[in-house]
C-alpha cells in the first residue's frame, strides 16, 4: 500500500483557501510535540508564540511595522517572479533606498521643511530602483545572470552603508561611533497612532500592495509579465519583449524595496546605522512565494512572517527558550505551509500495490 | 625569497578559503543540472558542520566526522527533496525555509558542544613531493579535504560529460517530460542529485568546523552558502569554472587582507566589496556569449515534475 | 545552559503567570522580586562580548538569588527591532533593563522616556537620562598590559592585530596595546587587519594567518570568535585573546587575554534599584573596579614577564600609571600628549588617530 498523488482536473477552490488552515493544524501538532519534548507546557508555549505578541494594541501595531518592509519588498519581488525575473537582491535595494532617502535627511539637516519627507520618499524609491537597475542592465545588455549580480550587489550595498556610517556620514557629535545623527522632525514619517510606532510607512506599504494588485490583474504590462513568465515562446510570438519584463521587474522590485528601506530609517529608526535590515530582503522572497505571488496573498504572508519574528522574541523573553528553537519552529511552519499547497492541485490516494490503474 | 613566501602563503590560503565553496558549489551544480534549485545550502552546511563536529567529539575520528556531516547534509536535502519533489512545493521558498530551519536546528543541537575545541584535521603532506620548495607547499602540503575537493571536481566533470549517467542527469534537467517519455525515472534521478548536493554541502560545513576553524559556533558559515550558490551561476553550470570562481573569490578576500596587513590605507569596507564586484565583473565578461550559456543552463531548472499515471 | 531541569523548574511558575494573564486574574504580587531584562546583540556562544555579559548575568542571579529574576533576548538586531524588545521588557514588569550594545543607545533613550518608572542601563553609550545610566569598561587598561606581555615575548617585533571596525573603542584598544608594547620593546610594531565583521570565524582566521605569514609572531584580536587563537596555535606563534579567556583554543599559543567582567556592576546596580538609591551616571570602570582582568598566563610566559605585567596592573589600578601618559606621539612623530600629562576621558572616547608604532593609516 502506498500514498499516491493524483492531479485534480481543476485546482480545488475550496482547498485554495483552506490549505493554510491544514498547515496551521499541522504546525500546532508539531508545536505540541516540540514544546512537550522541551519540558514546556505546549498550550502556554503556543499561546506565547502566536497570541501573546499581538494581544495588545501596541503588539498589533508592532506586527504591522514589522510586516511593512516585508510587504513592500515581497510585492515588488512577486511581480518580478511572475515574469521569471529572479531578483534576490531586495536586501541590497532596500539598503540603497535607506542610504539615498536617509542621505537627503542628513543633507538638509537643520534646513528642512515639510517638503523634505516627500523628497526622501522619492529619493528612497529611486535609490532602490537605481540599485535594481544594475542587474537589469547587466542582464539585458551583457546577459549576466541576475541571481548572481543582484545577490552580490546586496553585499556591496551593505558595505557601502558601513563605509558611510563609519566614515563621512557619522554623527559629528557622536564620538566617532558608527551611526548618523538623528533625523530632524520633518524627515520622520508621522506616527499615526499615539503611543505606538505605527507610522505612515505602513500605509504606504498597504497602498503599494493595492497598486501592485491592480497592476498585476488589470494592466497590460502586468499581463505581459505573466505571459513572459509562463510561456516565453508565446510571448515572443506576441511580440512582448523579455528585456522589458526584466527592466519592469527590477525597477518595481527595487523601487519598492527602496521604499521599505526608507520606511525603516525615516520610521522606527530615525537615523542610519550599520544594520538597517535584519534580512527583510531575503525573508521577502519566502513571503512572495507563501503569498503565491499574488499581492493579496503576500499581504497575509507578510503578517504571518512578522508574527514569527515577534513570537520568537516572546518565547525567549517569557519562557527563556533559546532563539535556536524559534528557528526550528519557524522553518517547520514554513515547510507545512509550502507542502500543504500540494492538496490544491492534487488529491492524495491510498493505493494498493497496483500502480497506474487508478480508477 | 620573502616575496615568494608571501605569494605562496596567499595562494595556499586562497585554496583553503575556496575549498568549502568548491564543495558546496559542486553539489549544487549537480542538483541544478538535474533541474532542481536548492537555495538551502547555508542551512545544509550549518547542519553538516555541527553534525561533523559532534561526531568528531564523540568518536575522535575525523573520518566519522566527515561521514556524519555528509549524512546530516543528505538528511536535510532529503527533507528538501520530499517537499519539492514528492509534494511539489515551491523550490525557491522551500530552499530558503530550509536555511531558516538549518540555522535553528544546528544552533539547537550544538548547544551542548559550544566551547569544545578539538584538534583539527592534520595536514597531509605528501612525502618527498611536499618538501620541494614553493611547489611543495603549493600543491603537496594541504589538509586531506583540499585533495578530496579537487578529486571531486574531476569526478563531477567526468560524470557530467563522459558518463552515461551524467547524460541522463542532464537530460532530466533539460526536459523532464522528454526524459520521462524515454522511460527514465525523473523523480529518482532528481532525488539522487539533491542528496548528492546535501552530502557535499555537509562536507563543506565540516570543512569549516573540523579543519578551517576547528570548533562549533552558531552561524559559523557566515554566508558562505550563499556565495557557493552564486558561484554555480558564475560558473555558468560548468565544473571547471566553479573552481575558478571559488579560488577567485577566496583569493581576492585573502589579497585584501594582505594589502591591509602590509599597511596600505584603504577603507576596509571598500576592500570587503572587492570579491563581490570581481565576481560580477568576471560573470559579465563570461556571459556575453549568450548562446553558450543557454546551452549550459538547465532548461527545466526550478520547474516541478509530476508523472501522471 | 538550557537544561531540561531548568525548564521544568520554570514551567510551573510560567504556567501560573500565563494563566493569570489569560484568565485576567490579578497576578499574585511577587514579593518584591526584581525582574531584570538583558538585551544581547549576538548569540551567547562560549566566548566573546555577549558571553561575558551572560556569565555576569548568571553571577547576578547567583548572588541575589530569589530577590531577582533575569531573562534575556539574544541576537536582537540593532535596527528597528531593538526598541520593541526593550519596550516589551519594560512593559512586562521588568524594572531594570540592561541593553548591551552600542546600537541600542537611541532605542533605550526612546523607551526610557515612556517608562519613567523603569531603570535602564546601556553599555558603551554616551547618552543619559534620569532613568538611563551607562556603563563601560576601561578595556584599554587590559590592552596595555597585554601589550607589555606581547612586547616581552615577540622575537620578530611584529605583532598582528585582527580588528573588526575602525570605531574609537577598537582604535583605543590598538593604541593602548601599542603603548604597552613599546614601553618594554620600542622596536616592536603593530600591523592591523580589519575584517569588517564582529564575528566571522573563517575570515578572522584568514586575517590571523595573513598577519602570521607577514611575519607576526604574536597575534591579538578585537573580534568575537576564537579563530585567531586557533590559527596561532596551529602556526606555532603566540596569541592574546580578547573578551574571554580563550586558552582552551590555544594551549601553547595563548599568553593571556584582556577580559572584561560586568558581574560586580550588575549586582551593584540591581541592589541600588531595589534600595531605591540608583542614580543615573556614566560608569567607566577598569582594573580597580574589577571590570578588567587579565586571563591566567599561559605556560610560555616566564615569571619575570608575569611579575612585570602584574606590577604594572597594580600601578594602573592605583592611578600611578596611565596607559596614555605623555609623551604620546602619533604616527608622524608629533607629540599629542606632552610629558607629564595624561589623555582625558573625552579625548579617549573619540580616538581617531594611531599612536606611533602602528603600521599603516587608520581607514577614514
């Protein structure tokens, strides 16, 4: 007897929405086993991981803040991935956006006005776009694989940031420590809920997701990307340019990642320092696929990913569980979510050893 | 003589720095040639590193350490294979999740083994030849795994281009439908390729924890898995170029350190960008001949396969 | 570290607390137990910066027993996340929070404004508030002593220094080491390699091997891993550790290490908070305060060298000797601190030039 997967004639609509619930159920089962094995009360541990971090208004606002950069990066990446544009350098584009937007805040320090923040937002987006344009150029002009170039440029961007905050941009009153001065009031994204850090950048992120959704489903350019991604031959026949899709993917992905970077430095951080992103650009790749490359799905996936970070902190703080456990738990949760998708397109059958004679 | 000694030191250090990259990248090369993209190298390396280290501490045998690292890497890649090949989960996302999982798992099982220094793998100087000035230290005076990595390179090259099994593997990576139609078991071949990738990633991790810096510490791979991944692309899926990439990357890192130690004033941040920029530059130079790359890149890379019965 | 027994002991308590939180029942007032939170920048590991904070935290628990309860969060990035973790500690009843990395300075100040009833202590920073104090160790005192040991032990008169980033704290250490080195061996020089990372065992090892290949016969470091010590052991040269006693990674090579210890300060701060006598101040403690110590000498260090270093340590503790005691010359030979003067704390805090004896220019 063995398990067999059988393709469904039509992807199951019902399972499309319920497969994440199957994943959640499996995760809970695994969580009970894992935490019991560690000598913890599993109910308390699961509550501490999933519920406790968002049990307050402040917790919810933190969830949104944490999800915002993931959402921005992942929406941009998803649009590219639909067209088989493999930008895995969102982390670098995010960093460059933070550098450009934050650099404007420093350049106009003490000489600012209400015009500064919009300028920074534009600067952040353009900075990310410019950094994304390099792999696009190298791909379209020299045929250089974008996986390598975008990844390598990420490391370069992080070193450039290090160079700037250790050197020319460090706070003149900061005893030569590696961070810039705190931005002026006009260079900060306004906080929208008093008593929290819920800032305007979160709204920008949600707007970006909505615009992304319209772009993907309602525009011709979005359609072109999809065609190129799914059938290059058909795209050629229709006269769609692969190069244009590469450029579109990288400029949108880079621009949104740049905005994410700006949202961090002009939002909760209020300055530049050597560690702007704890890997949002890489995590966003998972988020993009968890959200099935659809902006609405990406929105949910970014919230889930953000909750996993908060839950990890909560486990450490409240149950003294090491960070390592969080990694194991997070990885397993992702495995379940990814694996559950199989039920959408396939049904599982138990067959007795008679292969290829299914009814 | 002093200059020659320095140059030899740079070259020897380059080979050592490039060796873990070479191991991991060769495995990923085979995996990708079969049409599977596994982004979880970093996670597999870490689990290999910790497993190798623990086995070495428990048994005292470096050989068992390396074998345990291979087994652990294979277990990780087997998990990846189950998710992406059997259950057809998305390869890119599963690979990244594998890294998150591997970072956590290695840190967790390694908790009791932190701060437990071991005697690293001894060098394997080849008698007589190892005593030749310059050439001796350059070619015949390394730790055993450096030689193994070079033998592996030769074996992978032979396998891919000279053996029938390699031909089948490449066919599967090129078009799984066609390979399936001829009667090859796409799934089985891909599983084997993925497991091979896990095994070499495991060795790459063990190279760090048993040879390079004989100790276990969380996250000790420090991003080398990502570089290995990039090197496969850099090499345009050709084994010999993986060697070139690994040594180029290692060599420029080492050169940067030597330049600094000699007292040149360069921003250490800008020096640190050099290996990445050099890799991009060389890739651009290699890639201009578009048709040759297309021939090397596996056409079915990353695409799931289901043999509907 | 996280043994099962330890967990089981905690579980009961945790369960009660969690139930109380879930059920909305008023939590039983813990009998004046002081909850203390620690924010760490990296995993605890077994050597290095965070490890030293963690052994000090454990000593605090040992010393004050049931009167305190500590918890920590490790690997907290120095970006937007730090503020949330610090605030979460403050909001969940921790009355004393130690934030142990420079990048937590502004987040600590921000959270402190919102929680005036909570005491914060930030390591290595310079910003204070009514409820925010800072603490720092005079690492340079230990560096000076290890410089003396290196100066006595080197034969090639070339010392290799593996360093992370050119920030004042690291530069100060290099300079103090060089001052100590040349106080006993004016011909010796220091070569520095920056690895652009606090923690990357592979690269630290490569850097150490590079320095050894260029003739260094003593290697020291300002990074977190023990890889440079291992490199020295393998290559048959000497090593001087940093942060922690790294002797088990180089039984023959390890001469000593410049270590720091926060336990005394943590205990004092906790007691002061409990007694209501805590005041915001900038503490900068050295050998005298027990914050700086040399690790036990390795077998290679002869008795006269040990005696010399110990004697100089006592002189520093008593204030008779200052590592940056004039004349201090910079690399060009210009006298920066004239004879008879010592460098001020403020100038030391912002160090951005090399003293004479360091090879190469300080990266700007």
